[in-house]
């Protein structure tokens, strides 16, 4: 077994591990298997591409605490019954499995030592409770590249005005800093987070104006460039901060984010540009 591990092991650039699974059912099964296979005390943090997060403490295949949930109040292990706790944990596991893929896991040491009476909820109890929760089918989103010739191009319906503004608002879920500016001259409209006034990443007006001119020049040089457009910049090695820019005819929005949040950027872009059904 050790020889097989040595031959198959590969170095990772960050502690996050991607949980495979094309469907919510497959991802839920993987999450349950991870809980079952966790024997020593660990803090497991599951994070989906759209920012949904679940952080739990696991020991001896039992969930002993919940540190973070995406919405609502975390279960209270001291006051709630085992049946209620198992049902709530099954709901949390199902929710994180149903969130936007890919799903990542970071395994950490617990912040505090495990108490003797922290018996927790067993993997089997959670698995049984999950059987009563039906997972919804997932929509399939495809991003199609621009047509290579004019004959193959299909005229799309115009998108709603203010797409960059909506990207600015939606990026609040994953961005460390955000800027919204006018496309014609780079005039700043809004700046939040680390890009806000007096913050370390706040761009001055000259920089925004120059960037607006660069974007206009890019459009002029590329006659077949259609808007809206998403531009992503990632650091070498995939670690550190990344930059996402969405530009439409009137405005452009910039979002500074952790490089591993690129999936959340693409998901937001796909949501904003998806045709209404």
C-alpha cells in the first residue's frame, strides 16, 4: 500500500483537494465517504465554486460540531436531539453537494482539543437521513466560443443594460475588492472592499482612464470583438490574487479575488449571460 501511495502521489500547490463528481448525488456520496474515512480529529471545510461553504469537525467517523454554514443557523449539539441533528447535518451535506461544482475540501487540525463527551452524530445516522432528501437535477451550462466566420455567426438578443453593474454586485460573494467605472473615460462609479477609498488597492483616476483607453484600443484593433466580454488574469502557479473584468458597452467592473475562486467568477458570468427561459 505504501509503495502504491508513493508511486501515485503528486505534489499540490495548495492544500485544497477537488472532490470529483459530475452530479450532486455523486458529490454527496463523496462527502459522506470523507466523513466515514476521517478517524483522527479534523476540521473539514467544503467550498463550492459559487462560494457556498460548510465547515465541520469530524472525529472517528462522527460529526462533532459545525463551524460555518452558508445560510441559517448552525445546529446546536448541546440542546438538539440526535434525530434533529442528523436531519440538519444531512440537509447541510446535501446543500453543499448541490452547490456549483467543482467542490473543494481543505482538511485542518481542530482549533481546540476534543472534549470527552463530544460523541457527535455518526456517519450512519447522517447517511440514513440523507436517503430522505431528494437532490434536484442540475442544469447543464455550456460556454460556446465566438464563430470563426461571419457566415456561422448567430445574432444574439441584446443583453439587459448594466451587465457590468450586475457583475459588480454579484462579485460581492467572492471578491476581496471591486471597482465599477464608465467605459468611455474610466470615471469611477463605485469602489468597495480593498479597492475602496483609502484602501491599499484603490486605483487612482489616471489609472482607470488609461485602462479605459486600452480597452477601447483593444476593441478598435479587434474588429470582430463582441461585447460583453469577460477578462480573467491569474497569477503564475495559481496562488495569490486574481483579477476578473467584465466590460459592456457602457461600463466595466473589476473584481480582485483569490485565484482559487475562478470557478465562482465563471459561474457568475454564466448566470448573468444565460438567456431567459
